[in-house]
């Protein structure tokens, strides 16, 4: 019996609602405060801090939330002094006064794993050496791509 396959969906469509639910339980009304934390606080503070949860006061008074942030011990003073600027940047990012103050919790911040570094492009000499060793096609764009790939593979093999 033939069964039609389900359509392939992007991973973000599957994980997005799960992340939103988990962050909602931590008080985050918007996922972006966690996913865009690096953009909001900047490259100096981002690797040393981590937003943990938002504590909302009585919603009848329209008071802003307190954002609880984990910070590595030595950088707590730096974040404490920068707190007004960070609060202002968060509110400017979202366009409304959602955070009124930061509550700092000292503790280890897990290292961030970013995208792998891009390889350094091969030099003209490396490309010429590969082109000399290989029979390349008449298509110039394909030849250039194959030469680049060959130079990167050769460089990686020499490094091992």
C-alpha cells in the first residue's frame, strides 16, 4: 500500500513552539530576548552573561519586569554598572518598557558554541598548483570551484 510521505518541514518550525513554551514558563514573553541576547547586550558582556528568567510583578499596575541574569563572578561589577544601559537597550530593542531592572545571579555561564570559522581562501599559487595537477573541465566556473575545493582539501590533509 502506498503511503504519501509527509512534507519536510524546517527544523525552526518544529523547535520554535517548544522553545517558546519553555521560555514562557521562565517568564519570557518574547523568545527574542534569549535568542538575540548577544545583539542586545553587545560582544563584551554577551559571552559572560545569560538571561535566566523574567519576573513580572502584578500586571495590573503595568510595571516592567525584572530580568534575572546569570553572570560570571568577576564580571558582576561590570554588569552592575552597565545595568541601566542594558535595560535601556533591551527596551529599545523591543520598543516598549518591558524590563525595569536587572537582578544579577553569580554563577558559571556555559561557553557559547558558534558557527565554525570560515577557512582561509587558498592563495593563487595553491590554486595554480591544483589546476596543474588536475584535468579540469572547460567550464571556468566549475574549474574554479573544483580548484578551490582541491586546495582546501590538500591544506587540511597537510595539517593532519
